[in-house]
C-alpha cells in the first residue's frame, strides 16, 4: 500500500513538472512568434533607390501584412498570458 502511494506521488510530481515545462515553452513560443513576424516585416523593407513603383508598393503591402500579424499576436498574447513580456 505504501508503494502505491509513492508511485502515485511520483507520477503526480512528473506530471506537474511536465506542465511547468509546457508553460515555460509556451511563453518562449509566444515571443518567438512575435519576433518572427517582426523579422518578416523588416525583410520586406525596400531600399529607397531600388525597384519599380509597383515593386515598392508590393513590398510595403507585404511589410504592412506582417506588421499587422505581429501586432495582433502581441495583443492576443498580452491579454491571454499575464506573464508574457511584450516586445513592442
């Protein structure tokens, strides 16, 4: 009977540790997501002297799309996770 309690305690402890690790990883994944969107928005910044007007407009549109994704993700993460540290 004592061995059953010990096994139950060890399983409960292992499950707690897995959940704590998951919470840590989710926090990192939130920051990685926002950083990736930021990276992609900066990737579409065109040099002022390069490209046709159409290419420049296309690059600006792509940059705006990634920035919007970044802002939305940051807002959702801030409201859903009080421990989340905003990068913006």
